[in-house]
């Protein structure tokens, strides 16, 4: 009986990989006959595992999705990764703390001591810092409703509270949910404005039922995450700037964060960056770290700040603006 149970666990472990196994391959792996493989597959089915079989030259067995959740087999790295994620993640979805704690307790109860020690070490020697307030959290049901509407290509109707606290009724074609820190954003096509918009999900109040289905449009950017980051940055910038950088555009794209803004090609070794920030100091740091020459087109206040930094650096190495040496 113990031998049969161990073999079933080994068979289940093989079937959980994302491939199709022939009965001959499974028999060789388990060192049994193909008849035993067929009997073991029936035992797994009786336990609730949806093992599907196809016939023909490309046929075989594979584990499919079922109506209920049967027990899962995890290897060491799978178990550690899940436990660490459950312990260290700062939830941005309201109402999942209790279920997460239950899942973690069940997992840790069966973990070998060596794996439990690895996870405990991470918790002991790490510190979590809050990234925002609870007002930015959203309900799991809201996220699932929006995700289902994205999948089914069904319009959403919702009340929306803007950053200035004004309320409006919206209707949009939903396309992608983006999680950035503790905030969730929806990228959608606004029906009234006939343009792409990014909505903060915690400011949305869904109205049911949903609207009619729609034909999908091309996304405004293949990298939806970068698109959201750029849009959020532009919305909150207090200082805007245009800067020519003496580097290829593809190099600048790699070195600057997506939220900095669009990078435009203007030559083999030159590009234009239209960007912004809350303060001039941050802009000076971003472009100073590129390790290349750059020209400030606007604003003139940034030029003044760069001159002040240049003087400060000269004094730091023992020079003054009037005694600067040229190498």
C-alpha cells in the first residue's frame, strides 16, 4: 500500500508539469507496466484529479483544470517561494489578509524544518515599510469583476472620483489591470471622451449590470505597465522639462525609469527627452547619472540649478568657479 501511494504521488508530480505524457513514458519513469499506469490514473481520478487522456500518435495523459481543487504537490523551491510571498507581501487588495494567513498556516504546518528555517530567517532579518494608506486598497471582488470584464470584452459602467474629489459617471472598454505598489490602475477606452484613460481602481464604484460587449482596439502601448507609469508621472508633474541627451535613444530608454517620459530619436547619438518632476533636484540627478553630455532646452530654472550644483562640486574638489581648471 505504501509503495502504491508513493507511486501515485510520483505520477501526480509528473502530470503536474505542463506537458503531455504517453503511457509508455510514464511506465518507464515509474518502472511499472502501462497497465499499472492506467490503473493509477483511474485512482487519481477517483481522488478528484482531472487527468485527461487523448489517443493517437500525439496522445497521452495530462492534468487539466477541474471543478474542485484537489491537493497539490510542491517541490522545495515552490513551497519556499509561496511562503515567502505570503509572509512578505504588503496587500493592496482588501479582505485577503485572513485567507492569506490561513493558507500560510496550512503550508508551514507541513513544511520540513529545513525549509521552515529558511523562511523564518527572512522574516527575522528583514523589515517591511508601509508604501501607502489603506484608502488605496481595493476589494478582491472589484478586481475580479474588472478582470472578468477585460476577458469578456464587456463595457464597464462606474462612478469615478477624480484627484480633485469631483464625481462623474463613466463608461469604458476595459483592457488591462496594472498593479504599481499598493495601487491598482485600469487602462481603458473612455466612451464619452473617445480616448484612452487610466483609472485608479480605488476611486471606481462599479455599476451592475455591465454594458454591452465591444470589439478590442489595439493597445496604446504594447508595454501597458510603462504606459501607466508615464501617464501617472505626467499627471502629477509640477516641473516640466525638455532635454537633449548625447546618447542613442535606446540607451537612454534603458537607463531612465519609464515614468521619466517619452524618449525621441533625433540622431544616431542624440535623443530628446520630454519629462518632468515635482522638483528640479530630481531632474538634475536623473540626467547627471546618465554619464553623458546633455543640453537643457527648458525650463531656464533648471539651468540655474545645474550651475549651482556645478559650483558645489567644484568646491568639493578644492576649486572655485573663478579658478576652474580645464583638463
